C-alpha cells in the first residue's frame, strides 16, 4: 500500500530515487519491476508494480477495439507503458518522452495512491492540489459514495 506525498529531485539523466520507505515493499511485491505510463486526465505519470499493471493492461486489452474511445485509451495507456527496473540504489530512469509529457523537471512529487504512484512536476502538483482544496472549500459536492464514509 503506497501512500504519502514525497518531494524528489530528478537528476540530470532523468533518474529519480524511490524513497527508502517504499523500496523494500517494491522489491518484495515485484522485485523492482515497475511500469510507468501517462495519465489521460492530468499531465502526470502513473507508476505501477508490474503485477498490478498486468491486471490493468488485461482489462484495457479486453475493451472492444472497434469502440473509438476504448481504442484511444488502449493506444494512450498501453502505447506509453514503459517497463522500468529499480536499480541497486533504489533509482528509476524515467524515459524522456514520459518526462516531457508530464513536464517533469528537477523537482517532482511522488504521490502514493494505494496500489500505484503518481509522478507530478512539483509546480503542477501544488497548483492542482490548491485547486482541489478551493473546490472543496467552495462547496463542491462529494460523490454520493463518499457521503456515507466517516473519517
């Protein structure tokens, strides 16, 4: 289970260091084999342990290829999916096309989302987070399923 907001620096080669608190868990669940792809709703990346990604990819592949919206999602998510291996120092090399899509520069954020991570440019994450908070303060309605939760 991945959770938390983690500020990280990308090095000049496009490598990011996975925070130490996640490394053992990643090694245990997927031996350091991860898959990164683009998020189709935001300019960020999605980072999955390989077993989690394989389940999602199978679901995406099962969508009807004659449905234009499904085909578009297949092309975007599977087409951008890139296998990554965590090195002995706990680093991942993010390929240039993925970095460019998410507009990643030196300062990034690794955002735990349960079974996956999101990778954001720090500036874009802070802006998006602030927008989300303004929407909540402005009275944005919660989804019906959330209204029954107690935090």
